[in-house]
C-alpha cells in the first residue's frame, strides 16, 4: 500500500490495514472511544450512489481505529481510480469527515493465488 497525502493505492487482492488516530488542533491525541463509529467508504465517483466497499469500525484498541482490507474486499474491483472518504460519528452524535474525498487506486496484480 502507498499513501501520498490522503491518496491511497494498493494491489488488488492484497491484505492491508489503515490505522486511524485523531488529534485536536494543538496536536494532542484524542482517542476514539466506545460509541464512536468510523466509516471507510469507497465509490466509483464522489457522486455515485453505489458503494464499492465500506468498512464500519466500532472497536478502538488503545483509542485507535484499524480498517482491515482483506483480499475478498478488492478481488472483484477493476484496476482503476476510485474515491474514498473516512467519516467519524462520535458517541455524542457529532459527525466529522476526517479524511475528505480522496483517490483510492486499485492496481493490477499478476498472481491470482
């Protein structure tokens, strides 16, 4: 997996993990807690209705969210650019897009084992 700014690229069919943690405006860690929900959503375009992939994270070991992508999550996706964002809904109902719409590239693979 490669991450440049907010843009992510990965090989189709690989196993990857994206680690999400939050900081306040002063750079102080703000842990994710029980009752919070992270949404990682991938679509073909920003305006698309259909989701190509979505992960919903509700458990946060040590205040950190782990978005686990398994081979099955990408094996039927085309080699191309998609778009993703990450939204945080806090336990108190506050909603914040913590990673704005960005490019999620699925790269080609050679071995299909």
